[in-house]
C-alpha cells in the first residue's frame, strides 16, 4: 500500500508541476529568453523521468500480498493510477515537450 500512496503523491505533484510549466510557457511566449527556454526544457525532461518513475512504482505494486478484502481497493487504486499515467500525465508531458520545443525554435 505504501507504493500506492507514493504513486498517488507523485501523480499529484506532477499535475501541479505540469500546471506550473504551462503557466511558465505562457509567460515565456510573451517574453522569450534563452534561460527561460532552458528552464522549460529542463522541467519537461524532469517530468518525463517522473512518468517513468511512476510507471515503475505501479509495476512494483503487489496486490497478491494483501489480505483478500484489501485487494479490490488496491486494484482499483492501481488501475486509477495507471489510467492517470496513460490518459493524462503522459499526453500532457508529450504536449509540453512539443510546445517547449516549438517555442524554443520560434525564439
């Protein structure tokens, strides 16, 4: 269960970081600079690494070791985390990567 808690916390943190990077990207577009472009690209690279870390945490979750009554809840939480990675976080990071690359080229 500790891995699920850690994964949920990481996903929450990533959502906040994605929102912050989106805000920074909007600011960058109005006042581009080389330092800001590098910071954006660094943030997106870190987010990509966090996606991999989150996928690893999900893979490490062992449902079989839990008591039978806790398995369904843990399975649902793991499924929700997996959906967040596949349907939300990975596409958001990919969109940020594309947007930051395009913004850097336009500057």
